[in-house]
């Protein structure tokens, strides 16, 4: 009780949560008493400095090394970063990245943890590692003011993949600003060998402005309390793992993903489109599930998934609560290179038009009258940035990241004669959809594009982006132009 009071004095209300978490851990320990007893008796031999890596990379596997005194130096940095094109955010970080540096240990290690708070930071912080058996997961021993450092040590007793996070009040705010990461405790002898390993962590962000609103966006406490996320992202920002930043593998390789969820609020329905997880360490623990489509990763939890990549292509990683993926940023890419295997996946064998309702295009109900709109005050560059986001959410699945299209299916937008010949026709297609045969750059296409549900300004921005990319004719499509095409119907 004396201990309890002391904690209350230091941390106030936060302590309640910490104690609750700690007591959960004790229950776990009882269930796995044999593991704990063995691990606590593992002797350490020698010491080493831990390798720390920024996402999406992880340190080298522990392999067969013996348990050691493992020294970790982690620096807390508060710094401005990019949430998405045109949107800045001041992140609070462990090691300068969101998620924080990946820590790789083995069971029985004696971790000597030094947490340094950079002198230019504005706030005190601490660290609660879920891999720690001890008060607050280290939080009570690591509370550190700017310009100071604290050291504490712990023995890793339970193998698994664990979240760490800041637990300084208001805890939710510190986590929401990016203060989380993963610590892996490998079993004796290490995890089975794979070809590629990556580090991915989901987080939800709450900003004063809505999704995509430009400028430096500050944290919105009320939205966080309401769990009304503006951004749900992998690795701290929209597009951290897309395009040139995608993770990669070659056909035939095995890929292991260490996936965490920092929250602070949302549970992840983690899924890789076009892949099946061969193995999932459920909740980052020791139980293996096999042949899994989507694994649930709670806030403050993790999972280890692995799978063999058998066919080439771009595989999309999502939170399958799917509006988060296509409207809030929870989308990453795994690019697999290598030879096609038609026996496993044929690709399109034959394509025709199927129009059970007589050739009309799917429509959504809309307001019928639309006349005056505020004239956009965005610069060309702002429109292109905004358009790029809309493109990523809406167009890229068919027309591809660099407008190259998909041969025999979806026409290219890059250096497209069809697009550059007639801007009004392009606007009309985005507004109203398109079916029937067209010729683009000398090739025939006969697919269906559905009507897009975008605002006039979004249509203008996305087309401006397309026209100002990939060798097109740099047309600046305005809202007025969109409105004119709309009203001509
Ligand atoms: Cu903090």
C-alpha cells in the first residue's frame, strides 16, 4: 500500500492504469509458471550493445547466441514530420521514428535500458515496455525530464513480441503523438529462419483539421476521446510503405512481418490482400495459428505473421476495417519480384463485358441541384498534392501508381493521347463513368469505369494531378470547368 501511495503521488491518475496492466501480467505469469521459472534461471555471459533499427527494418536475429547483458540507449526526440503531402505534424518519438526503434532481445537477457530525453524537448516522458515484469513495465523507473537520462534494468522472462510506449500523463496524448514501438524477445535458439523480415506498426492520429487539410496540424484531444480518427496509418504517416518505400521480396522467399498496434484507440484487422498468412503468432505470443486471412491486433498488442510469396505482384497491406485503408491511410505495399507461376495464379484469361442491367453504369444518389461554389484559393502545387492523395485512394488500383494502367484491362494515364486530347471528356468520365471501347496510345480498351463519388474540387484536384504528372500536358483543371461539364448534362 505504501508503494501504491508513492506511485499515486508521482503519477496521479495514470498509476491506476499502470497497476491494472501490471496485475494482468501477473495472471499471465501464473499460467506460464514453468516458462518463467526457467527463464529467470538463465545465466548471462558477457555483454553487448543492442542494435536498434528504424522501421521498416529490424536488427539481425539473435540466432544461437547466449543470454547476455544487453545495453540499450534510446533517445526521445520531439520533432516535426510529414503526415501526408502538405500536412505536417509534431511527432514525439522513441529514437526519431514512428514507430520507435525496434529492439531485439532473447529470453534470459538482462537488459540495461538507458532512456535519454533530448534537451530541446519540451516535456518529460518515460517508457512502459510490455516485455518487462516489474512496476509500470519500467515506467516508474524511467520518468525523465528534458536534458536528463535514466537507467534501469530488467530480465526478459517471456518470449514474444511486445509493444512499448510512453506512459506519462496524459498517456493517451503521448501515445497518440507516436510514442510507441516494438520489442521482440526471441525464444532460446531464435525464431525459425526466414528470408525477409519487416517492422510495421499501426497507429491512429487525431488532428484539428480533417484528413488532408494542409499545414501544421496539432493534436485534437476531443477527437481522441471520441475515437474519431482523422488518420489511421502504418509507420506514422500516409504512404510510409507505398511506392518507392514499399517493402520488397522475391518469389519463393518467406516473409515475416512483426506487426504492432500502438493505437491509442483502434483495433487493427490486419490483412494482406492476395496472401494468406502461413503462420500467425496470435497476439505476439507462443500460440501458432495457421492459414489465416486476417489477424486482429489490439491497441497495445502485436502479432508475428509469416508467409511464403509464390507469385509476383504488388500486395496491399491494410487494416481491413476498409475505410481506414482507402480513406484514412492504413495502406502499405509489399512488392514481390520474380517469375509468374500461371499454375498458381493465371491472371486474366478472358475478358468481356457483362451487363445484366443493360449497359448502364452504376450510379449513386446525389443532390440534383448544384450551382455556385466558392472559388478555390489553392495554388497549383496544393491542388497537385491534394490530387495525389485522391489518386492514391481512388484511382491507383486500376490506373497504377505511375499512371501506367494494366495492359488489356485499364488504360494508361501516363502520356495518354486520349486524356490529353479532351479535358472536358476526361472530367465527364470521372463524373459519370465510362464504358465501351476506346483507343489509348494505339491500344484498345473495353472495360468499365464506374462513376466516382468526388466533390467538384476533388475532381479538379485529381485531374490536375494526373495532367501534371507522367508526361501529360499540364492542364490546370478548375472547379469551374468541372461545374460546366456537370451542368451541360
Ligand atoms: Cu511521452
